[in-house]
C-alpha cells in the first residue's frame, strides 16, 4: 500500500515508511500497554488524583483545573497541567 499524505514525506521503502504502512506504530503502542498511556489518560489520572475523585469526565475536570489556576494565560495553564500529568 503506498504511503498516504503523512507517509509521503518519507522515502518509499524506508523503515519509517514501512512502519507507517504496516501499522507497526500501533503494534508498539499495544506492546507498551499502559506503561506509556496517552495524554488523555495521563490527564484523567492526574486530575482525578489532584481533586481526590474517582469519577468525572475529562472535559469537566480540565475546565475546573484551568479556571482554578489563577496565574498565567490559559495556554500556560494547559502546558503546566500537561507537565504535571507527565511528571
């Protein structure tokens, strides 16, 4: 299968191109399991721990966190939240 729009920047037949086409990235992610969760999972775990809750959707928790942080603009608050979640 020829590389699509994203894969087209890689030379045909290179390791990166081949991995993209054969979904090797997806296989690696599945192999890692939850040892390297996606950002949404990291944020959910961080915010539930931060607020000591066991339930709550990610959107509501993010809005709550961003509204309560009084320093910096929203972009800076978001970046700080991501850094805290990945630390």
